[in-house]
């Protein structure tokens, strides 16, 4: 049977050893599920899907997340692109204009409107219009991210994590150059959702500016710890 090495962060590796988990069996089940998901994503023909069909194929996605994917497909189709790439997804997220992912970026002091890049074809695809390989990987990641955060839905904030963490796509490069890598975005999303839950429990829902301010407050100690660690290892 072929062997695949899996590298873990030190703290996770220690926790796994202490727990006595059957690592091979757990990894195999997780990989089987991931392969099924990404195969389904890559094999989905996108050219003729209407909004209702797209929503049916993405049952866990919020309406805003479905809208973002629909905008990305339309943009790629109109441009005659061979695939729907990560750049299309990021640009669609910005075009949608009022989702939590954009508020998270602003809380990280990144202006979504200032992000710019030249659209280039990404590898992958197939007959007709399909997701590029990086876009399919990002969509698979966002499902895992939502599950890992304990959420039973998939929103634009999860898509932002997936795009930032995907190593080969245009969107990931643009986001990382702006200071939004997968780990920092994941922390910011957790802070945003935690802060929003707190506000809903204590008073009526906050507006975008109040939520962004709260996220910045939640992120300050995290950023200070990261800066201290970086200074220690410099």
C-alpha cells in the first residue's frame, strides 16, 4: 500500500500522540471525503447552470455565497475564459459588495477595492466551462474550513479563508501580498463571528462599521502575539 507523509504543526502532533488516535484510519476517511468533494466540484459543468440550479448544487451555501459563485461563473462565461478561476471568485466577492468577507478584510486594514490583478487562465477545467484546479481546491477547502469552525453553513467568510489558503491560485497570491494569508484570515473570521454573536446576545445587530471596529479590537492581541513571535525568531 502506498505511503503518504503528512506533516503536522508541533502542538497538533503532540495532541494526536497524547490522544492515541488511529492516525492512518482518520486520515484515510478524511481524504476519501475530500477526494469525493473535489471530484464532484471539478466535474460540475458550469456553463448552463442558472441561479436556481446553482443553489441546488450548493445547499449549504448562504444566499450571498451562492450569489458570489454565480457572479464568478457569469464573469468567466462573458470573458470567454476556459475556467472559473480563483480570481473570478475573489472579484465576484468584491462585486457583491456587502458580505462578511469584505468586512473581515477591512478589519484587517485591507481595502478590498484596492486589490488589483490581471486575470490569467488557471490550469484545470474540462469540456465546457468548469472550475480551475486552484478554484476547485479553494472550494473544497472552504467546506473543510466551515466544518472545522463548527458551522453548518458555508458563507463568503469561509470562501475568503479558502482563497487565501489555496497556494497556487491568483486570488491567494493577491490576498497574501496584501497581508491576508490563510491563518490570519481564519483568526479574523473567528474574531468577527465571535464578536457578532456577542453583539446579538447583548443588543440589536450591529452595523458594518461597528462590527469592523469590534473585529479590530478582537484582533489586536492576536496581532501583538504574532509580532512578538516573529521578533523572537527574526
